[in-house]
C-alpha cells in the first residue's frame, strides 16, 4: 500500500499561510464517527499552527487506521512534536499505537472520553445517544448528518483493546480529557487508569458529556489541548507555562 493509498480517507487541516507549523496532531475517531465530526476541532488547532490529520475509525477498520497513522508518523513533511489524539475507542487505539510503534515516533497522547468498563452501554434511542454524546446544539446538528453511524456508541469495545491499551509504563506526556457527566464512561472509572502512567494528567470538564472534544465547552477543551501542545514543544513536562497567581484582598 502506497502512502497515497494509506491517506486516501484521511482529512487534513494546515496552519494559516505565512505561519510556521508548530507540530502535528493525528486524530483518531471513536465508535461510529467520521472525520467530518472533527472539522471544528481540527480548524481550531490549525488556527494555532498545528497540522491536523484525522484517520479512519479503527473500530471499523483497524488496519486502515494503523496504516494511516504509521504513514503520518513517518512523513518527514509533518513536523514534531507528533501527538496522537483519540476519542472513545480512538483513545484506546492511540495508546495501543504508542505502545507498538518504534522508538520515539509518538511524542505525546491526548485522550478524550477514554472508555472505562469494556462492556457496551445499554442501548438507547437516538435522542438518548445524542444526549449521552453532547449538549452542544451545533455538534448535535453535525451528528444528525451522515457524519455519524447511529447506535455505534452502544456497540461493545473490541474485546482485547482495554487490556492492550495499558497506560502503565508509558513515559510520554499524556493529557486526559473527560466529561464530568459522561454517562458512557463515568469519570470515576478512568482515574485509576491514568494514575498508572508516570506522566499523565487528567482534566475533568464540568458537566461534560462523552464527546468531550466537541461538547458545549469545546473552546475550553481546545484551549487546554493547545496549552498542552505548547508545553510539549518546550519539553516542559508537567510544568505550566502560564501560572495563575492567587492574590489576596
């Protein structure tokens, strides 16, 4: 398979003309999602000069997603740092890829809505699925289009993915983003998973649902991701660049 073949169904957003690219974010969709779901997120990161590539849903075609990710990681045109950003089962796949690729091909991970328990959530109606995913009117409208395969959120996580997606021992920086009101993967189920990683940090989003990258607070989430990426560029690790000062009155 050629590089062009591997990237055929991937979608790209680049930095504005005149700006130097600051890094690469490879987005891995969750169950039932297409690249169109991430247009708003991709454009926002690209506006800050990060190149964004969205690959196929690995829950549908894991080999295609793996080939696309590997091709992007090997593409010398795409600048470092190279970060995998996965949502839902895409987050599990991002961890699996980070554990399997050679050397330091992946510089960091951004994990959103990481599945907790491996079993599927009880099936609900389309309106219940929308409510579980997001409270954002714009995102709900996007999901109602062909950008989403309905009912996919209630399909089981691939059997061995939670076990293979072990964060323990991964030395790269990891940013976890999780909705505080996520009904598909409750926040309490994932805290221990992040605690196993030496350099992981978990950000909970107040009242956030499962599609945390595209929920009502998508601007705050995107800003949090950009702040993380800027720290990765400077190899700042857990140290913040901007420090909030508490001033007495």
